[in-house]
C-alpha cells in the first residue's frame, strides 16, 4: 500500500473524495473548482488541496515509480510534486493545459530533477568531475 502525502497541520484524509466545507454538502468538485477554492479561500483551501492530492497521488506515485524505480526516490519525487503544485497553484493557467496535464508535467519535471541529482551523485562517488 502506498503511503499518503499528509499536508502539514491537517487532519488525516477522509475516506471520501469530497470534503464538506463552509457548510456545504459532500459534492464532487471539478479540478478547476478545487483550484479556485484553494486560491480564493485560504482557510478552506487546504481541504480543497487535500482533494487534489487524493485524486492524483496514485497516478503520480505510479509515474514516479515507473521513471525512477520503486522506492524512496520515487516517493520523494511524488511528494515534491505536490509541494511544487501547491506552491505554484496561482500560476496555473487553464488556457494552456488541463490541470491533470499540468500535474503530470510537474511530476515528470521532479523525476527528471531527481535523475539529474542521482547522475551527479554517482559521478561524485566515482571521483569524476561532471560539468
């Protein structure tokens, strides 16, 4: 079973995809609505972001494991993906990409960064200077 990413200072994820907030009934929100909620309602945004993580984490974990092999490196790349998404959520533009494409592009970039770091660490261990 894959460990779940926990957003700091947040309760454990619920069993459902939708999280009630602001007195609303449980409703499935679109990615666009979740992004809007994250940006417009800072206090409620963590619940919306938690839903994004719950929706995309299995696929992002799988992508990272395929690119980096199963293990710690893949899990770290997956976690960094969601940290990066949260950090740059305001930069997401719906006119350029779908949200899911943006998530997977971010995950691929984090995996590529991890591969580059591994390559340089291997060169350092062998005493090579890699420019």
